[in-house]
């Protein structure tokens, strides 16, 4: 009877009461310790007269970025620390769900010092040689490391021209002008004030809603000779908000990627790519002017209608009831917020959020990080209220902000795993699968680390230990994964779209260049197929504008496609004894 009850309740997607059958019903396993990645992130503690006031603003910098840096077919991880003496981690995948930290030997461990604090990281192939290079995003001056292909990296920050002092907190890369080279977009939080030794106390947001004294955005065009040029104003991307995240995608399927800017203070911005090397600010028409605290900019086609939608986290907490945005793409650069209707509105103090199909049913699910500062039992909220009700208060002056001490603010919040109910709504399955930790989550990276066709998760937590969750979904649902290589397009195929038709429906996936706050997921595209045992058609739309269509592609395999090449390669699972197969393009 208990077994039948477990099966019935699992089929309904419900958690079992009293722990009945809970282990069998849980599809993620915490392997952090045995995988060798249980090293904590530590916040930066500033050594200046404003240090006690800045504590809340430094509960950042916990990020995780995925790439196959050594080209062995298994995704690796770069994980940040932010302490003054902290060392960043480059975890090489040992192909058996264990990792070895090779950051010191590779030359990429030293990202923190008395004048710089690591905030994020981005893998992108800046010189188009087929090897992912590493951009370390920092409060202070960011770093660019060239991947030499022998397990070693060389810093090329100065040679590349990326020496501008900017308190950066996020970065993405995509080929905005379609010249075959990846360009770099850097989001900055504070203005370029020396946060470590500030010469003025007026470096905080001027207000909570429309602050225009933030760091904004820097756009760097790739010159193709190992250098970059700052083209921010030239291409129409001047913004002055407190940027927390950037996300790119082709919103209208015209072949040119557009840009979403999530701003903590100051309105979010939506820029349309004009297909001539410039952008136009279409914020008011596309999403309207908001006064919320944008944290995350993630794109994905959650309802399988062929248009990419946007998920933005905001603050829904004990003193700000803002709510997240799930921007449904209506086409023609207009969006409607359907977060309330889909049950994705309230997650708490939101940070990174990522679309991925964890159960391979063909619908994109959503995992969301939450919680700001989890500390003592006293709340920081009354202190904030006491400050903001003072007549004529100058919020930009750090001296007017109360020290946080050991108080909590929106702490101990549970992460959310939203299961997609066929594009109509989402239901929270985090507790069922053991993914509802209350550590202060920041970034999440999604990858199939063991190449078994089930997507795994790495979660970076501020000032705490991370989580590596192995997906142990029971066998049954089919899947396909795609590794794309550009030739005319950028080598990493960033911006490429894949449309997979099977079982009477078409799913859209695309290669993004670092979307989602403090997290970069695998460049390989994963598609869940449910009970569909074949792929009827696969269409690839390359950033160059070229299109290719393939048929008769096997399922439950990794498919490698090279731009312009008529044949694909179907790679076996890592434990399979079969050899690779090849197939030809339909046209």
C-alpha cells in the first residue's frame, strides 16, 4: 500500500507527508563533499571608515561559471571567493563526478587583493581560437586571462585594453554586430569610486527607486586583434543605474541579439538591436518604467511558443513587496508580466534564476536563489525605516546609513525550484527534491557534469559553502544535447538557436554568453524529450544568418554540429561501448 501511495503521489508531483518514500521521490543528490568542491565563499570586509555600513553591500561575489576549459568533453567550473586573501577556484572535472582545484597551477587563483574584490566571472573565447578564456569581474579593475591550451592561463588585461577602473559586478559576451567575434558587456554597480579607500562619503544610491548615480554599463567591441574598444555611447547604450545583471537574446527572431539590463536602483532597461551596430532604448514600450530592484536577467522560451521570454528577480520581502517579473514575449518587442498568473512572483529576496529542464519533460523549469543576509535574530528593517523617514535625508552619503552589525535582512530564505506545468503555471518542488536550502544563494550554474543526460546544479552561496547537486532522475524520459561550433559565426556559437521538433512540438534553445546573475551555465544545449523516442527535425540558426536543418538524429546522445558542415556527429554516452555515428543535413 505504501509503495502504491508513493507512486501515485509522485505522479501528481506532490511531496509525501511524514517522509514516506521521500528518498525515492528526490531527484537531486548533494555530492558537494565527495566531489571535492566544498570550499566556502567569503565576503569582502572593507578596511575603511565606512566598513560597518558597507557590510550589506559586500554580501556579494559568490558566483560559479561553467566551461570545458581543457576541451576533454566534460564541463569544468570556476568558482569565486571575495575575501582580501581569498583564492578563486578552477575545478577541473575528473570525469567521475569529482573535481580537482587547479587554479594555482593554471594561474587564475589570485583575484583578490587590498584594492580589488572578485564579484563574478565569465568564460568567453575572445580571440576565437576555440579555447574559452576567462574574464574575472571585480570591484576595482577586472582581469582577462587567455587560455593557452596547456592547462595554463596568461593575464592579458593590459594588452587587451580592458584596464578601465570600474566597480563591475556582472559581464556577458555576445556578437552584437555579427562580425564573427564576441564583444564584451560589463555591468557596473557603484560608480568608479575607490571603494577600498573612498575619498568621498557620497557613493551610495541617491534613492531607492530612480537612482541615476550608479556604475551603469560598459560595452567593449572586439577589434579582432586581441584588443577591445569602449563603444558604449557610440552604439547607444548609455545607462546610469546600479546594474546587477545583463542578459542577451534575439527577442524577435530577426537574427540580432537584444539586451536586457537589470538594475538594482534605477529602472531596468531594454535595448533593441538595430542590426547596424547600434541599439535603441525601447524600455517604455517594451516593459514600461519600473522602480523595482532588478537582480537577474535570464531568457528562455518557457511556454514553447518560439519566442524567448525573460525572468527578472526583484525583492519580495518583509519591507518591500515588489515581486519578480516573468516577461512573456508578445513579439515585436513588447512583453507582459505574467509572474502572478504563473506563480513565479514571490520568491523572497531574489538573486540568480535559471531556466532548465530538470525532468526532461520538454518544458523549461526554473531554479531561483534567495536571501540577502542571514545573521543574528534581530532585523535590520527597523533601522532602514528609521533612516528613510528622516526629513531631507541624503541617502547617497554613506554616513547616514546605519551599520548592519550582526542583524539579518531577508535572511534564511528558501530557494525555489519551479516545475513548469506545460507552460501554463509553475509549482514549487524545491522541498521535494532537497533544493530548498536557506543559505544566502547568489549564483546558480547548470550543466550535465557527468554527461548522463540529466542536468546538474552548482549553487554559490554568499559567505558560505556551495552545493553541487547531482541529478538522479529515474531512467525513462528521453533527451538530446547539442554542442555547436561556429565557423563564419563566432567559434563558440554564442547566439546560435536550435529548434528541435519531436513528439508533435518544437522547443527552442540558444547559446547564451553568461545570462543569469552570478552564474554561467553550460554552452551545450540540452533538450528534454519526454517519451518522444526520435527527433523529427532539428534546425540551427547561426549568428551569421546561416540556417541548417537535420533529420534522423538519434536521441539520448550528444550531437556535435559544425556550422556549414553537412554531417553531424552523434557522440555516445561516456559509459557506452558503441562508437560515434554520423548523419547528414536534410538541406
